[in-house]
C-alpha cells in the first residue's frame, strides 16, 4: 500500500514538474508575435504569426512569417538586397541551382535559438524593396518566411496560448502520454495534412499557419454541402494566391472534430473564394485535399507535430 502511494506521488510530482515548472518550461522555446491589421475596415488581431530572426553574424534584427503552408523557408530578394550588398560574408554564401538562387550554410537564429548550416531559398523579386539607407536604422524588417522544410525530421511544439514554439528531437515519455496523437498524411513537400470529421464524413485539410484568419478554407461545392448557405458574410479584396479575391463564409451545420482526437470545434465556419482561382482548384486536386485550416481552431491549444513519424498531437 505504501509502495503504491509512493509510486502515485512520484508520478504526480513528475508530471507536475514537467508541465508546471521545470522540464516543460525548460524546452528551447521561441517566442512569436501576432501581426494585426484591418481588411476592408474589419480589424483582425491575429493576421499572421511572426518570429524574431537574426541571420549569421549580421547585427540587424529581422522577423519572418511562420507559415507551414509554405514548403520552403525563404528570404525575400527585394528586402535582403542591401544586406547582401553590405555583408560580403553573407553574399559569398549565395549559390545558383537549376535556375533558383539559394544561400547555403547559413546560421538562422529564431528568438535566440540557433539553427546552423541551413539552406534557404532566395525568392526573386519578392518582398518590400529596401534601400541601403534601411540598414542604418533599427526598425525590424520582415525579410522572409519559415516554412515546413525547416522542421523536417524534428518535432515542432506549437503553444498558441503562451505565444511560443520549439523544435526538439524527441519527446519525454511523460509529455508524450499527455498528448493525444493521430497519424497524418504528408504531401510531397512534407506539409501536414490532417483529417476533419464533419457530420461523419472525412475531409483532408492542409494545416497552414499562414492562413491565420480562416478556420477552414474550401470550395463552393463543399460549402453548399455542409454549410447553412442562408447565412453568408463576405470579405472582398483579400490578397490570396496572387490575386485579390472575395471570400464568402458561412457556419457549418452539425459538428466538426479533428478526427481521432475527440476535439470538437465549436461554431466552426467555412470560407471559400468566390470565384475560386484555377490555381487553387489545381492545388487542392493535385495535393488530394479538400481545403486548408489555419490557426483559428487551435488558439487555445498546444500542438505537437512529429515530422519524423508523421504524428499530429494536441495536449490533453
């Protein structure tokens, strides 16, 4: 009896230690920020996630968008041009490969956490144009995107509630027991596709942290099938997929759950661009998905994405 009591006390203490103070808090956390703004007079406090960024030994501080919908981590050519011109050690790391330009063996520092020997795409003719004068002030510039490739063969922990994430090699067994995992399907670029259950039917959706204001983006056909189409909100002039689009959204009739987790999303809505661009239709078809899901459904959750074993988890 005493042994059982001591074992139970030990387990309680260990879990408390992991999740209350010590070991869970001692993970290599990277703080992130929410970018806010207005779209057609409507204010959104969570338009995009940005992460503090430093590159190699350049003294300036930057930020990058955190976007798991992007298959590649990239720096924007227009924004980085004056820095390449000034810092020869960075410029010398540029390489050309099959018509694309990259920067190789670069050190990336995300909110103080160092990632060495990274290969990053330079996205041509993209980003805000910065001049040499920009280098002389201390304004934080958004110069890139952290994409899904950055986390391959690692475990990404995404703690929305505390505005932080971390990248680790393995999970402590006690933490793992506190996470409800499901298997996910990865596309050819390693992006995460998770299953939604909507009224008993499964829908495959790409988990895209770059789609911050949308819970579920899909097509008009699916909207007609699962939504109350008598209730419609319209947002026009939203830049997406290289165009300015009008988005319609309506409440989903019935229940939406993350299949296999038991997590039900209350008051879920579906958005779709009307009309839907051909390139988006092609992307859905080619990736064998029914849509995208952004951050909206998970804002009170802590997610675990095991890119090594293709597991998507939610802290219980």
